[in-house]
C-alpha cells in the first residue's frame, strides 16, 4: 500500500461501524421528524379535497390566500390554489423545508460537537478512527435521514392522492433543504466552541433565512428577491405549477460547498474547541453569587440574542404594512378587507399588524418554552442537584427560571411590537405606534399561556415535557391555518391567541385577557406544586 493510500485509509477509518451504531441509536429521534413532515404534506392533499370540494370554494380560497400578506410570510406566495398539488406546495413546502433543516441540524450537532462535549468522541477517538470520521458519519446520517424523508413523504402523499411529478419535486425539496442545513450545522460545529453554540448558530441561520425568504415573498422586491436565499431557491421549484427541478441542483451544490468547507476547518481546529476562541471565565462569581443571578447569567446570552432578533423582526415586518394599500387597489372587494370602521386603509393595516403580532407571540413563546426546557436539561446533566443539596429550596430554584421565561417572553413581544409600530408608522402615518404597542401588550397573556403549559409539564411531569412544544405547534396551526379550513369556533378557541382583543376598535373586550391570565396562573401553580413533590432526574 502506498503512503497516500495509507493516509486516505487512516482518514476514513472507523466510519462504517460508527455509522451503523449511530443510526441505531438515533433512529427513534429521526423517525418523528420524518412522520411530522410526511403528515404535513399528506394531510394537505386530504384536507383540500375534503374542505374545498368544488370550484367555487377553491376560487374563494385563492382570493383569500392571495389577499393575506401575513400568510405569505409563513408559507410563501400562493401560486395555485385551484389544485390539491398547488395547495400542498403552498401549505407544506416552506414549512416542510424548515422542519427538514431543523432535523438535520440536530443530527449533525448531536453527532459532532455534542459528542465532543460529553467525552464520548474522545473515547472513540482513542481507538482506530480517522480524524474526520465523526463529521463524516454525522453528514452521512443527515443525508440518509433526508433521503428517507423524501422517499417516505413521496410514497405516502401519492397514496393520499397527490400527483406524481409535483409530489416528487416537493419531496425532493425537503431532501435538498436537509442537505443544505446539514452543511450549515457542520460548519457551525467547527466554528462554535460547544454544542449549544453550534445549535444556536445553526438554528439562527435557518431562522434568518426563513424570515428573509418570507420578506422577499411578501414585499414588492421583484422576482430576483426569491433567488436571494436558499429557501427561496426551493420555492422556485413551484410543484404543481412550474414543476421546475433545476433549483435542486443549486441547492445540492450549496450543500456540497458548505460540507467541504466544514471538513477543511475540522482538519485545522483543536479537538473540543471551535475556530472562534472562547473567553475565559471571570475570577469572581459576580452575578452568579445568588440563584437569581445564576439563572439570569445562564439564560442571558440566549435572551439577548432573541431580543436582537425581535428588533429585526419588528422592523422588517413593519415595512410590509404598505402591501395592504396595494391589495386594496387590486382587489377592493375581497373578504380580508371587509368590515372595517372609519378609515379602511388604517383599519386593515392595523388588522394586518395584529396578525403579525400573533406570529411574533408564537415566536416569543418558543423563547420562553426554551428557557423552561433548560430546567429539565440542567437536571438531566446533574447540575441542578448540587444546587438543591444545600439550603436552596426547589420553589426558589424553579422561580428563578420561570420568572426569566415569562419576563423574557413579555419583553420580546414589547420590543418587537415597539419596532413594528415605529416602522409601520413611518410607512403609513395613519398607524399609531402606541396603539400597536398596546396591542402587543394585550398579546402577552396569549404567549404566557404556552409558557405556563410548558412549566406545568416540566415541573409536574417532565416525562411529558413534549406537551410544551406541542402547545406551540397546535397554536400555530389553529391561529394561522384554522380559519383557512373553516374550522368550528370551538376548535379555533383552543388557541390562546384566539381570545385576544383588538385595541383598534371602539370598545375592545378584555375578558379574554383576564381568562388567559388566570389559566397561566393555574398552569404555573400546578407546575410549582408538582416540582416540589416529584423526584429529581425523572
């Protein structure tokens, strides 16, 4: 064997057995993602045929979707609402690509930097294993999961009535998104100093790309804007209308580029460290001398990052208020614009901002639930038990995290609402900035219910903590998609955001805010009582 062949063999040593073991360990973590995205696609076909059986219903749907820029932010433009495949591409296309990216980000980080942080990677590296084996295995796992997602989604969606060509292109877009963000995570794992930083950086990149894609699809920027982001490339496939497969090659090339750069950086960085140097800790405890300071210091970097994001989101979405005037000019009789009082333009602009604030409330609740979930992760890593072994009570420890979760959620909504109102007022002088901020204020109880639900689960029954995330998913579906499918009012009322008042009307009803606040108090109380009684680390 030549020296070059021997070197290549050393670099790839251990990949096959590690890949087999890693797939066996992660299969139960990957399967729910594949099931979620597959159900999202297949249910779109089934729901469309059930809810919109005739042409008149489909025309009404097309008018409603084309008239609501808030929905374009989330789902992208509605190119064809007259067929089930076009509806599926709109409802499941960008969301499926987003979830596919999340799936591969978690796969790659879990099998690279998380393994280094836990010491597992060092143990494996002490055997016969090439330097790039762990990263290669993580990328292979992400690729396998993405391909499996594409195949399963295609088969199930076609069996539910989807067209072959549109479905194969839609499913391929999920695979392409998974590969691209596997590259993003592989790169983030080399740059960041630990797994938490790599995950935050990768998810932040995915979130920024998704928001920019939504802004490009909603704003009046021209066709070029759709090509400015990787998710925009996937949107240009347009399953069910153009059926254009060429953007998939662009996505594949982008994924290969990112992964190649990640392998290059991996060969140059030290084991257990990122390319960005970590700052040494302070010689004195400082803020962390009390449990309140300790919890604040634990969550502060994440909270600051979220608040900066809300400044950007508020300012970005505020510029979209001018799209309402164009919608009114092009379609003055559509349902979305009816029922206003006084100045119709101002009323409809404020209604649009109210919908944006509901979207911001869901995002803010994600931040709050993330803080609550940190309580369980601190337990699982055995960092909470030494703190509670002394005089620190469980209630005080839990309160130190819960207050940050609720206060952070409220502050994020107020910051987002403030900048939303400022920029919206600059674009449309009839919009009152303080009225938008007031609407953001009454939206806080809706988001707090979701944080309280997560606190209840983590505090009382941590084995059911997934309920916290399910609450956010259900609220998103009912708030954004519920009206589209003409769901019953009792079903829509399950969402806490359904009960928020509109402060833009003459006599707003604040009963819903009171009820939501009481529900949050009940959830929080049950969470605290359960946390006091249950065993730790269960």
